[in-house]
């Protein structure tokens, strides 16, 4: 049997909303250490992975590995019945024919049974890639840039050089470019964590305050890490689709290398992350 309780049910709702327009159905692999969902869009241009660690759940039980075939459209319809503050519990027996969802808030409880599917798809092994560039920025800013550039054309060219990243688009309307410069106060990688020391309560309070300030700062700063410059072009339609995950995280991380798919990653609180992979557009020689 599998059973897991989301202390924040909205995490599940937002995750399904983020991917439902990209794919209609997806397998969720349930394992002892957490949940993994992966699916590729019908054009085989993009892929998403959702990883939720068991530590993020209020309750997590997995007697044996299961694969749950989720019809995402139907799942979204059921999740619309849940309120924002509801605690959501998902449960499936070993036969994996249906998924029971329970929504709880105060004295209110709702139960639903969702029919599962048999989805013929293989889990793709995503190789560990050492990317030439990594950009960490506010997810809301990335969403706004993609939305603004979409009025100009169908493609977005992302150029990363030392200390800055630019997004540009060109079409019948005209040409547009937006450049972001790394936050001037940032030196090295943003690391809110600090080593604990044997100090008094007053000093500990100061360190706790610094930790909190560092975390808040990391949500608004722009950090650019690159070994060398990278320029690639991607379909704006997909990039805009990925930004539907903005509600899951204050930050987004873009990982890029020449001629390989970009990774658009949104960390999800204590649960894990959702990541989108998109192949670059290849310019054909005349």
C-alpha cells in the first residue's frame, strides 16, 4: 500500500497545474524515499521531472514500489474541489487501479476515487550534466520576461556572459532584448547556511536573523555562474508553459550548455523540485 499526506495540499494542486498543458498523462513512480513523476510532450521536444522527497510529507508509507498512471486532466478536476488550506492525503492499494484522495480542513473532509491508467512509457535516464552556465533569478521576473518577449516572436535567444544574462526575441513586430546583471552585492554562490558555533543566546539570535535575511535575499537576487559564454535559442511557447510553475517557488534556476537542452528548475520548499528540459532550436544552413 502507498499513502502520503501533503501538509500543504496546494503543492500538489500547483504541480499538476504546472504540467497539465504540457502532457495529458504521466506515470508517478512511488518509492520508499519519495515520489518521482516524468513525462515527455507529444512532440518530444520537452520533458518534465517532478521529485518529492518523503521528508516533505506529514505522513509517508510505501510498502513496495508502485507505478501510478495519472490522467492529469481528471486529476486536476478533482483537485479543484480542494481548498487552498486543505491537507491532502493520497492513497493507493498494491493493485494500483485507483487513487483515493482525501481533503481535510477543520471539520470538513472530502473523499474522491480517481481511476488510474496503464501508461506505456519508459522512465528516461537523465545523465548528470556539468553545465557551462547557471542563472538563479526570481521566478516572477523570469515569467514576466517570457510573457513580454512572446508578443515579438516565437523564439527566445538566451545569452550568458560573465556577470549577466540577456533574453531577446525578434519577429514582425520588431526586436526586443532584456538584460539582467548579477546583483552587485553577490560574491560567490549564495549560501544561506552558516556553521553553528557554541555561542550565547544573543549571538545565536543574530546568526538566526542573518540566516533569514540571507534566504530572503536569495529570493530576489540574480546570480550568474558561467565557465564560458553560452548562447542558445528556444521556443517561447514552451518557456512560457514552464513558467506556470512560478507559483511553486520564488526562485528559478536555468542550467545551460551549448547544443544541449536547457533545464528550467523550480525548487519546491522542503519537498524537492520540478524541472523542465527543452531542446534548443537548431539553425539550418542554407
